[in-house]
C-alpha cells in the first residue's frame, strides 16, 4: 500500500503489486476500504506463499493500528469527540480600524499573508491575526477545503474547476473575478468523477 502526495508514481506502485495507491490528504473512508482489501488478500493467500509466522503477526498488528487510526479520524468519530468544539460560525475581522463580524458561510476563501489571514468575501477583503493552520482547525472540513498550502476555499462557493494546457488546476468561485490556483497536492479533489 502506497501513501503519497504524488500521483505520477501510481503505475510503478501497481507494477510492484500494491494493494492501493492513496493520495494525501488521505480520505478515512478510502483508507478503510484499502485495509479491508488488504485483509481479504492476506486471508486468501496460500499458506506456503505467506511469510513466516513472525511476519504474519507483525502485519496483523500493523493492520490493527491502521484500523484504529481510521476509526479515530473518521468524520463521524471526530464530530463525536468530546474535546472537539463545534466549527466556527462567525469571524471577527478587521477592515482598517473597524472590526466586522462575518458569518463564516459568507467567506469565499482564506489566504495566508505573513502573520495574517486574508478573509475574502463578496464585499471585499478583511484581515484576521491568526495563522491559517490555527484557523483551519476551527473550520468545518466538509465546507472548507485546503487547495494550496496558503489557500482554503469555501467549497459551497466553487463554480468550476479547469486544467490548463500545462496541467495546472485552478478554480473559479461565485462572486470572485479571479481564478484560485490549486496545487498538485490538492488537484485530485477537482478531477471529474
């Protein structure tokens, strides 16, 4: 099983008899399916083709660890965690010397800028003094998707995605004139299903 941020090595992985090739960020549901597939493959393998008992026990422990990680990171389990606060609903952002209260649902995208995060809405840009990493931890992951190391978009506002002749992905947001660049690491989220 391969887990990587690079999709160009998938064929090599399958040539090496990989059970699956997962792209980061790894989806918990997809990881669970891969673990199930690996368990089935291990249970069907003839005993003479299996590694020694020690290796078998080691593989079983690794599978158990992967299953625990999958269960603990599944969206439904994250939401049930008692120490997990509900997603952020409102932001206090500055516009010059004014502080505005902005409903998170009105945000088009967030972009890291030095010690600040730019909050882009239909009516303009505001600033919050917080790192993008801190902000992302407070947002609803079903609504806000990271598309670049410095950019998080409100998926409800995505109008379209396009790929240039050079293979670069960008998205167009409703209420925003420019295109938002999507890094290779996150481009898979906008490919046709």
